[in-house]
């Protein structure tokens, strides 16, 4: 960045202005310059001591002219680094001039110059509302002015370099942040794509079944709501009749009231109001059931198709099973007795919500496999399959005395959307979700079953702590 050595001088005395020019850009002495030197109390300088021409000086005869020069410089992108401003000037004094210049250019270094003792630095700062002004009292020598100019232009340029470095650093940090974010997103996207590719391998073949599962409940909900709308239209007509009788009872005699009541009775019979009232409750129940089925389907689809970010922590497996039993109690409380055989072992580290979902899906499947009355057996124990620490597992077994599973279906049981239940009673995602969760925990799941006999699911989860 090229150094800024632009200086603005604002003084109503022409001789003093020319003296400033001579100080910063020395030339041959003239009578006018000599007069200015005398006013400043400085002796004539020797030619050999004159510094090189290194400043670009602009002169203004009053405050308003100086302010215009500041505006022009800012518009051109060539701001002044330093302004020397005389305190006592007609119309606009140095304090007001400094204040207005500071509003236009907050970076410029301002030096207030005065020969009057009544203007103290404190007074000037109070008048301008600025606390970063510099103060110089006349008379002063040329070297003093040069030192002010040298120090202040240097400070101005250092500040601009600092601002440029800060801006550059912010830009670099932002670029690094964006690069890290982009890289992270790419890694996450690629990982997600790999998982999704595995999960969705069979979705195309089974898409029709999924559409059927979703469309069925939606269809009857829509039909029921349409019927409800017609029913409510008829009820609205009845309500209007009741409104008429209320109005009549308030303003008429009792004879006409009897006729109106007869009319209402006939309306109710003609439009089957009693039947509608009875049917509305059934419609509501069916609609709620249909919506709940849709929610279950959507929830299972979402769970199957996304990678959740959940807390990974230690849990007590036995307590987790008991908690899940409480959540799904309605599924088995009328048709299955629970038998528990829990072992004693340390807590294991896992995703608690996901493991609870495994238990929930297996328990619901067990309950649904029991047609009338049966037993669900749950057991847990610590097993060892080798000498290494990673060969220790928690074994969770959930068995039911239900209808069993055909041998030819066992190998497809964990495939997405595979279902052995009647259409409308499941989504085919429950066991595939269980499989994915157990696999993500570096565990395994196995199933043993025969038609008409019990079904036994065995889950192994690493017991490594």
C-alpha cells in the first residue's frame, strides 16, 4: 500500500498558509514567506538543512473551504492523513471545523494550532466533542511542525496497514471456515450416500407396497372426513331450526311453539339426525386410527432413511428394557404375560434411544404374533466368546409363544419393507430398523422360529467399557 503523505492546512492568513507550504515543500524564500516565519517565531533556514519534498500539501483559507476539500478527497479515494487547523477563524472556527471534518473522515489526524492562551486542550476537546485531537501553540519552529507531520502521517499509515491486515485475516479465516465446512459437508454427504445406497438397494422393487400402505389409511381418512362434512351440513340445518324455536319462545305464544317442535321432529327423522350423531363418533375413531397409522409409517420411514445424531453414553440394559415395556404395555397387556430373567453385568455404552427402539420393535412384534393369549419371555446375560475384551457381549433374548415364522421367510426377515402380516397392519420397516441399529453398534441379531411354535430373537451387544 502506497504511503499517504497528504496534508491539509486550514488558516485564514495567507502568509501563514504559504509558510506551511514552505515547511513541507521548501522553495526559495520570498518576502511573504519571510513574513510568515517571523509570525511563527522561526529563524530563516539554511538551504543545506532543507528536507526533500515528501508531502503533498493542500491549502484552505477558511473552515468551509477546508471541509469541501475533505469531501472531495474522500470522494476521490485520496484522503488526507493530517490536517493543521487554526483555532481562531471567521465564520467557522477551528473547533467547529474539526468537528465537521471528523464527521466526514474519522481517520484523519487533526492538529489544532492556536496563539491564544484562552484555548486550552480541554476547552478544544469539549468544544469539538473529540478526544483524539492534537494541540500545538504558536509560536513554534519549523522542525516542530515537521515532526508532527512525520509522526502523524506515519501513525495514519500504520493504522491503515493494520486495518488492511485485519481485513485480510478475516477474509482468510472466513475462507478457511468455508473450506472446513465444505469439506465436512462433503465427507458427511459421501458417508451418508454410502449408507443410503446400501439401504435403498431394495426400495425400488418394494415401492408399490409402501405406496399401498400409505394410501390405504389416507383414503379412508379422506372418505370419512368427506362424510363428516355432509353430516355436519345437515346438523347445521337442524341448529338453524333450533335457533328459530329459541327466537319464537322468546317472542311468541305457546300454540305456534307446538307446531315448530313437530317440524323439528320431522326434520330429524327425514335427515336421520340420530343415526348421524351415532356415526360421528365411529368416524372420528376411524380417522384418528388412520392418522396414527400414517404417523407410524412416516416415522419408521424417517428412522430407516436417516442417520440420527444422538448422545452416546452408558446405560443399564435391564432398566432400558423395563422402560420400553412400560411404553408399549398396551400392545400386550390383554394377551401376553411377561416373564423376565435378567442377568447382572456392567452398564454398556450405546445410543440409548436407538437401543430402546430395538427393544420396542421386538416387543411389539412379539405381542402381535400372539393371537389370543401367550407369553413373552425376556432374558439378559453376559457371555464370552473368546479371551479378548472385545469378545464379551450382552445377550438379550426376546421370545414369544405366537404363530411363528415360515422357514422360507427367515432369511428375508430383516429386509426393508418385507412383511408377513396382513396388509394394513405393518410397514415392513421395524425389523430392518432393528438390524441397522444393532449393526451400527457392532453387534448382531439372530432369529429362530417355526410355524405354530415360539419365535426367539437374540441380540448381542458389545460389553466393552
